[in-house]
C-alpha cells in the first residue's frame, strides 16, 4: 500500500470499547460495517469491465472475500448480542451513492479511497474493542482489505497515466467523498457523548481519515499540491467539472445507444473482446504434443 499501518492508525491512548456498556454503540458501528460489506456484490458488475485477466481474477477473489466479511460481521454481532439495522445515510452514500460509472472511478473511489476508509475503521476497532474473539476475526479480515486498497491504488495510477482530464475528474469526485466524511464527523460530534473514553476521539479520527485520503491522492498522482493550498473556488470548479463530465458521458451513451446496434459503430472493448491479446493468455505455456507434428495423423 502507499500508506503504512502506522500512518493510518489513530492514537486512542489505550481507551477501550466495552462489549457490555457500549453494546448500543457497537450495534450501530457494526451495522455500518455490515452494509459496507454487503455492497461487495457490486464487484460482480466490474468483472465485465476489467482491463485484463489479472484484474478480473483479483475481483473474482475479492467478491468471495467480501461475502466472507459479511459472515464475519454477522458472527461478531451475534457474539456481542447486536441486531441488524439500517445503515446511516452518509454511509449508504459513501458505499453506493459514490459507485463509479467507469473502471477508473471504481478503482479510485471505491477501492483506493472507499476501502481505505474502511481499512482505517478496521484498524481503529482492532485497537479499541475489548473483545478478543471479535478482534481476532478482524485481524484476519484486515489482510484482505489491505490487498483491496493496494489493488485500487495501483489500478488508479495505471488508469490516469497520460490522462490529465481523468485525473481532474477523479480528484473532483474524491473531494465529494471527503466532504461526506466531514459531514459524518459533524453528525457524530453533535450526537456522541463527549466524556466517552473512545468516542471523544471520533472527530479527530475522522479528520485523520481525510488526511490519509489526501496523502493517498498525492502519492497516486491525483493531487500535485496539498488541498490547503487550493482555493475553495478551485475545488468547486473541480467538483463541477467532474459531475458535468459524468453527466455528458451518460448523455452521450444514451444518445448513442441506437447507433451501437449498427455494424459500423465502434463498440466498447471489454475483457471478452480482448482476452486473446492478454499477456496471461498470450504468454501462457502451451501444451506440447507427445509426438512430432510430422508424425501426427
């Protein structure tokens, strides 16, 4: 990954979440995780859009891991006596409202940024939850989450190489997700008890998640300067440009839909169209016949 575990960890000063007295909080928290993992079904959509076989194989594995995470959180909730309930609207927006409309948006917004946010939350629960069986489950799951984030980072850098317009679009959309995290921080700051040993740190923890998101964007090449050096007008223009681009792309796809039925209309290349040129297929060791070709009948 482009960020280390240390960079993504918040110092809670050994404060702990108690499975008994904090059960209501833990129920709310794990329901947010549960919803996020349920959105793992979206991975199936991107299998068709994968740029190569290696990416497709990664997504196939990830889809199974996401479903395993669903079971993991259900198991944790059962051990802690928690019941399933709806996720917060901001979490639903971050997990499904920010679903990308292209491969580049998927790997940048959902995997590098979105799963990066989830990974930091995993770290925080591991560091604070006073329930070893649950912590052990999360420690196993976090290794998979780290691979998902790293995949998103690497694929994002590949996608934006030589495409300044795409870099700007992904940056604009990323600013929206960071704004949503700030909204979540304000919501929690107003409603959470300020004297709780762990909860009093939540606004600072969420600020760190945005700081790490900014660092990740710089290391991926989406940002060329700290956001603090960018004016509000510049940020607003980036967001407007990003959503205008998404709207026009969607409009163009709608207008071109009847034309796509014509034989001469250039069709979008998918994995099923290009797999024969894929390095995994092209360079795969071919089977050798048991007899020389000249003797074969």
